[in-house]
């Protein structure tokens, strides 16, 4: 069976790379992945999967950091102009661009889920001859959106794996779920899908990322560690404008409230039980030097090595934000813009997948663990699956990189697409085996 799968995947190398390059060329940022999601939905339908999109897999009340309605409509129109099927786009109103495909095999067995992120970064892609996507004609045509983190590759891998399993459906047992997630960048999308309960029945859950901590092809780990829990916030202060010379006492200064908050947020005591982080990345306020500013916005984040530490940082941050508002007699509105949990892999599943990787002979080095060194909202899926009694593993597959993740010159070795697809195919066979 594994030999057959090996041949099947290798035969799909050309279409795998073609798919990745098409997605790269038509990069779409968080909650605007209308074309990408439409291609995914159409492909899964053609392969015989039961496909759910839009409100079926996205809880609107839990969505974070969604663009304006006007922006969403503009991106929908662009997606259709670039070949998206209006039928699917119409089901994704409001940016609900998540897709799930489910396939039931003939024999009873476990429920296995694979998750793939689809969104691009808010990055202007490099237009340099040494940048392969530009040189070979598949750089992003959507200005300000670029696949600078490999999600185009992840989506292509997921669609290839879906095709492989559909072709082998008579030899497998149980149920497979393919989850194609929007808005991973900014950790905004997973929680809204988890809230729909789509992984509540999952026995085995597998996530994957190309590169990140592994910069060499031929390396991999089944045990990704270092997930930082995080909360992303926008804090908006609203005061009263006034003439700074003629009547300053009638104003309520939103800028000073925001500045006070920014300084004191960075003074939060760190936690003794693990790493804790806070950062104010943006402070915008004011209209002119002689006007008391009535509007100010802070964009900030907290992080922690555990969800409990992050919650501590978040609550302390809220206290400071609110105190600054009281101090300057201004109003405060806080909006959640993203978040991720801390999570650890299930040792039993890690050990099982390590054996699959070892037997595959695809890798020169299988590392006992690999540090992701940041936040990934796939952890919301992982956390829920574990809470419901299932097992989880997040894999990293190494690849040579032209530049670091989120860099305008980012690109990866496309051989890693085949390697990752082969690995996941063999993992699926192991988990969905009739015996």
C-alpha cells in the first residue's frame, strides 16, 4: 500500500507545483481568500468529499480582525474576475472563507483530521530578478498580498493529499476531514472554526508547516514545541478635541491616555512560571500640532508560554488600558484582533508518526522536537481535540529558504512539497488502516 501511495504522489508532482504557483500568483490575505477557498471547495467536491463552507464552518461571532464590508466586496469581485466560481464565493459572504471536506470510507474506523492554512501575508512581493517567483512569472498579481509563509504550499499539499486518499478510499477505514483554514496570519481564523464544533469528533489531528525552525530539506520533526499563547488587541481611546492654545481645558486628550498606557503596558511584571511578552506595535493619534487629540489607537499583543501566563498578561494589560482612560477622562473601546492557545503534542501520536517518517526513508534527520518560536492558532484545534479525548501532532518539514518567513523575497524549495505530501499520505494510511 505504501509503495502504491509513493508512486501516486510522485506522479502528481507536476500538478502539485502548478497548484502552488497558481495560489502564489493569486495571493489573498486573511478573510479575503475567496478565490483560494473556491478552488479548494470545487476540488474537494470533484473528488467526492462532502464539502462545507461559509457559515457551516465559520462562527461569525468569533471572527476577529475582519476587513470592512466594502473591502470584502471588493475582494469578492476580484476573486471572481480571477476565476473563482461565483457559486462558492456567494456562500462565503462576510469573509467566511473556511472550507471543510469530509470523506467516509467503507469500513468503520477513527476520525482523522488534517488542517491546512490558506491565507497570504500583507506583504508587497519583491520585484527582483533573483526572486524566483518574479523571475519565472508567478509573483503575486494582488498588490500588498504575498504568500511569504508557505501557505500556498500547505494548501497545495492538502489538495494533493485529498486526491490521494480519494483514490485509495476502498483500502481505508474510518473518516477523514480536511480543514482549510483562513486567517492564520494574525492568528484570527481557527477559533471561529473550532467554535462550530467541526473537530469535536476527531480522534487524530495533524497540522503541518514548511520551514519555520527547520531550514534544511531532508529534516523534519513530529513534535513541534514552543507555541506561545497570545492575544492581539486594538485599544481605541475617544476624547474631546479642543484648541490647544485658546481652550485646552475643554479638551480630553486621547493621545496622552494612549501614551500613558503604552509606557505602563511595558512595565507589567513578568511571570515567574514561564516566558511572558507584551508589545505595543502601533500608536496612532492626533490631527495637528494645535489640536487636542480626540482619537488614539493602540495595537498591541500579549504572549505567554502557557495560556495561563498569557491570560495573566492580558488581564494586567486591560487594567492598565482602563486606568489610562480614567486618568484622562476619555472613553475606551477594546476589540480582540486575534489569539492562539498554548498546546503540546500527544506523545503517543508523535511516536506513531515518527515511525512512519522513519520507515518512509524520506528524511536524513528526524528531530525529537523543533521550536516554532511563536504563535500559531492551529493550537485552538489541537486544544479542542485533546479536550474531547483525541490525539494531536504538529509536524514541521524542512526546506531551503530564499529568505525568512514574512520576507518580501520569501520562497522555498518545491521538492519539499512532494516530501510533505508523501509523508502525510503515509501518515494517513497508518491512521486510517483497516487493521
